[in-house]
C-alpha cells in the first residue's frame, strides 16, 4: 500500500532530520515563505 511506503519514507526522513522536516511544514502546507526567516 502507498500508505506504508509513505510512512516508511517519513519515518526515515524524520530520523535523519526532524528539525528540518518540522521547519519545512509551515512553509509547505500553511504559510507562504517568510522573508528573513532563515
């Protein structure tokens, strides 16, 4: 199932870079890019 493939990918990604992933969520799903937020 696609769900398990996605879950596996996300778990591996989170394991590698939890902070990077979480930081990318607001810009990707909720808010437009914020200037000077880097």
